[in-house]
């Protein structure tokens, strides 16, 4: 690696090369998952735009969430698929920086959007009479923009800090994409400041958004127990259960991945956890939201009748 000129630096992904006999199987599996994920999210976006009964804040956020997830998985999966079939599993220094920037931008925005969706459910159940006033179209747009702006801030700070480190030794990334932890493990310079910044950002963005979600659902459950009958409890909670499942999968794997010391980086567990929130979760999310949602089922039936 050239110490003085980062434009000539290439990183090599180790990825899943430890199991060469499974490369084609993994390629076929991940390609299938990617195509199904993209089709499912696109279907939800189209369904929202064509179904008048879904033109509510909840489904406005869900359509934006689906768009964000399509961008999210497209940041990582196509390059991973290429590397599974290639003997030259490399990425340039700046290409790696761009991939990390996009991944952090979209991942952070998703954290905040999940919290926004919880806030929406809180207002729908705890303040039903004021819901349309609180969650006006203007307010919804501002919440979406705020989610993206926070993601932008996190991506700029963390990408700049990571790629300001000095890389002078090994260039093999023990991962299948340019994530913060495996890159920091390659750095020749002191990474303690970066670790502190990572911890603070995860604490503020990931854990902060998760706590806002928990607070929202605590208020929701309290309101349901206080004001609703058993039948009302089931109906009210059914609108929240899908979101809770998605939140648990995403926040759980992301928090375990990033709230750790540097000494635990680079293990096989890292790749498994990363697959959970970069590949598996985007596949499951549209089905979790659609199969457990009566409004979506009604909209699908209407669309099929029109067709």
C-alpha cells in the first residue's frame, strides 16, 4: 500500500472467501434475497401511491421507509454479489469511502425513521382526536427530512474520521463491505478517539432513537390498558406489533455490532450480525408490515380487482 497517495490504495474483501465451495450457492441465495427485497419494497411504494385508503401518515412513513431500504440494500448487496463470483475482491480507497458514507447515511436515517414511525403510532392511539392536526402533511415531511439530515451528519463525521486514519499495513478487510470496525482494525494510527466518537454517535442516534421508540410504546401500552377493552387492545396493538418486530431486529443487531470495544472486531459473528441488518431484515420487513396489516391486505385486494 502506498503511504503517501491514497488514490492508489485498494482494499481487499475477505468476505466469505473462507468457504470457496459455497461461493456460487451464496451468490444465488443473496441474489434471490436482493431481488425479492427490491420487488417487495417497490410493491409497497406502488401500493401506497395507488391506494387512497393508504394515504395516511402511517403509510406515508412506510412508503418512505421502503424507499430508504431499497437504497440501503443497494449500497452493499450488488458489490457483495460481484465479489462472490470474482477472484479480484477489491475496492478502491475512495470507493470504500463512498460505500461507507452511503451505508451510514441510510442506516442512521433508518434508525430515526423507525423512531418517527413509533411517534406516529403514539399520536394515533394516545391523541386520536388531535392526530390529524399533530401529524399533518407538513409535519410528516419535516420528520422525514430531519431523519435524513441526522443521517447526513452521522455519515459525514464518521466517514471523515475513519478515512483520516493512516493505513500503512495490511489491506484485507475482514468483512463483505466497508464497515467502520474492520477498517479501524487495519489502521496504523491510534483509533481511540474514533472509538469514542463511534460510541457517542451510536449512543445518541441508535440508542437515542431506540429509547424514543420504547418511550412511545410504553405510553401506547399504558393508554391501551387504561382506555381500551380487550377487543380494543388487540385492535390497537395489531397496528404496532409489526413495527415492534422490525425495531427489535434492526436495533438489536446494530447495537450489538457497534457498542463493543475494538478487540472484538473482525470475528465471524460480525458478518452474521451485519447480514441480519443489511440483507435479512430488508427482506423480512415488507412482509412483516404487509402480512400483519389489514389495511394493506384490503388495498391489495382492491388493486387485484381493478387489474
